[in-house]
């Protein structure tokens, strides 16, 4: 394997959590998650030559990953209509976890599925605790626009979660 491939592999392995988080936001099951993960890695490799280092690798990786996920989701929704199935909620079980917290996290991820593609991306980056500057750069919007959109999405998520809890 040449050094370009070695460097790419090392960077992807180091930052693969980013890809998993994108997959978790945009997929409902393990097979879809695995397929999207593979597609994102493929798109990262195809566009690796375009990474010039002007931004952090992780920022560029988020951008490619989110664009790949959104593109694939839009292609799928054009070909077939799917219903939201409550059984596909992500359930995280662990003996050492706070059960109430885990239920809230599951509810949050279920509510996120009701957001549009851009709103999902915004929430993912926000949950990653990225500064608004990085969120704006990743999504290609202004920092002020990122803040405004995030405030609107927070309100929307609260409303969705409130309805789901009833």
C-alpha cells in the first residue's frame, strides 16, 4: 500500500467515530448503518485528493459524510416511500448507565429522525460540541445563520419530544 493510502487509512481509523455518528443520525438499522459507513469511506477516498488541509480533517470528513448521507437518503426517498416505525428506535442498554438518561437519549434520537436532512446535520455537529464557527464551515453557512437555525431546531425538537412523550 502506498503512503497516500496509509495516511488516509490512519486518518479514517482515527476519526471513524464521526462516520458512525453520521450513520446513526441517518439510518435505522445495522445493515443500513454498515452500508452508509462503507459509502462514506468510499466517498472520502474518492475525494481525498481534494482535501487541501485548509480546514481540519475532521471538519472535511463531516462535510463529506453528511453530504453522502443526505444524497443517499434523498435518492432512497425518491424511489420509495417509507413509514417511520417506532420499533426501529435505537435502544442503548448498559448495566452502568442511568436508565432515565438512556430513555431520554433514545427519545432524542427518535425525535431527530423527524427533522429534515440539514437540521439533522446541524444537531449532529452541535451534539459533537463543535463551536458554531466549525458548524458553519462544515455546513457552508454563516456562523450567525448556524446559531439562528440551531435555536429554531432546539424549539422544534422540544415540541417533537413533548408530543412523543404524551
